[in-house]
């Protein structure tokens, strides 16, 4: 608490701009970094401005919102730069704009020189560092992507990435000289939960009893590895006994969902596996705190908030080795290779049958989540850049 008070004194109500020009903010973002970062800056005493494309019927106290509502990137840039010149923010925190980012950075640097200001430009990389996968997905040559990221690092003061593994993966695409520059310019800041959210999980934990239940908090799409999870569960069907598996999250891919339902029916898993769809946040917390195990079987992740929710609910975690899985390793759960159905089966069977191990992981998770409080994470960032 004393660190927070000291930081507030240093800040002295400086203006900051959080920029997400390509984002339409909806309720699903409320607990995610896109909303929590500007909220936390505001809590810490910054005069906070949040520039987005649009916000859907959401209101935030103590945050000044600028909605651009345009599909024209040049118009968005013009409005943003006029705004930056007007308020002269101490920190500009922007989400990565891909091929537009270097141009954005250059203009910010020009404004700095004109105004002789000393603001600090931070670019948030919201991905897992796998440039090759991005190259294939966006159909952009890998060499061009490498150049874009490198010039982004040169023209920004700092890049923020969500995990050490993601940073290591990003740096692996570059030679020694470029890697040294990128290493210095790239700061690891994981996602977090607000102190209010962590406290709410604690309150619900005291109110509800645990059940023999596994929670999977995931949108229904192939990238989340739900089919592989079902196969893993079917492999140990005789060990499931009275265990329930609740899959919580909206259905994005209905064809994939139909495939999952067919598999459940063919293998008579209906008594164990249930899809609950999208829940309110309060309903979601209740699902977490009444469960005994959390599983995230994804094929790819940037940094999953679902794992942090599991920690806040003091749950042992089983996750594939995707972005952000490092927070689980040697800590509060077990990390398995992506698509390794056999190992996933064995790990689930191991945790289901070992009350002591579940309890040990649970106790560690309860303590570990304290490291991922948004206020602590943002304070660490502020102290790192050292401009106050």
C-alpha cells in the first residue's frame, strides 16, 4: 500500500493517453487489459484519456473517452494527433497498429520535437511473439514483419509484451545486434486482475462449496483445443465417475461446436460434459469457485485471463504450453504440450485422483494471484520507465 501512495505522489495527476484505434470496446473487454489498463492508470492518479474506435453502452468513472467511430485510419490518426498536441500527455500507451505503427511512432516523435515535450511512448504487443504464425495468418512476408517490429522498437520508447516466453520467441527471429536492441526495448508485463475482482473471487469462495467439477473457460472455437480435451476425457472415462466438466464461453464456431456435440453423443459423455454458453461475470465466478480443477487446452494464447481467474479461485491448473503458461510452471498446476492428448489424459487422471496434490496447487494459486494485481503491475511499469 505504501508503494501505491508513493507512486501517486510521484504522478501528481499527469495526463496519460491509452490508444486503441482499431478496437470496438464491448462488455467482454471489461475484465481484460484493454479496459483494465486505463482504469488502473486512473486509480493511480493519472488524468486518463482513452481513445478507441467505439464503446458499446459502457461508462467508466474518472476516464475521459474519445470515440472516433471511423473506418478511415488517416482520419483516426489526424484526430489522435490533434488530441495529443492539445493535452500534452506524459505517457502515450498505444495498442499495436501493425503496419501503421511505425508511421504513428514517427508522427509522435515529430510532435515531441515541435512541442519540445518529453512524453513517453509505449506500444503494447498483444500477441505471443510467434512471427511465423502471424506471417501465415495475415499473409505477410516474414521478413517484412521482422522489419516492422524492429523499426517499431527503434521509434518507440518501449514495447510491452505479455510473457517472458513471448519475448524470447520474438527475439529468436533476429540476429545478435538486432536482438540486443529489441531485448532492451521490450518489457514483459503480464495481464492481471483488479483488486476488486480478486476480492470478489474470495467472497464467492467463502459463500459456495466446492464440487467434483472441472471448469473450462473458453470460447468455442478450434484454436481452444476443445476437441482434443474431449478425446482426452474419453480416454479416462472410467476414472471420471461423478466428475462434471463445465465448458463456459460463447460459441464462435457453430460447425466446430456441432462436431464437439457429435463426439460427446457418440462416446456417451453427456453425463459428464456440459456446455453452459456465455455467463454473466458473477455467474462465471460462481462456476470457478464451485469447481476443483481448471483446464485450458488451447493451441495458441496471447496471455489468458482465464488462468488468472483460476488462480483467484484458488484452483489447480492444467494448461497447454501456450502464451502465459509460464505463470503456472513449477507453481500452481501442470503444463502439457499442445495437442498431446495422451499426456493431457494422464494429467487430468492424476489430479482427479489426488486430493493432496490438488490442495497443494490450490494453496499456491491463492498466493500467486497477488503478483498479478493490476495496480502492482502498472506501478512496476511506471518505476521501470523512470520518468517521474
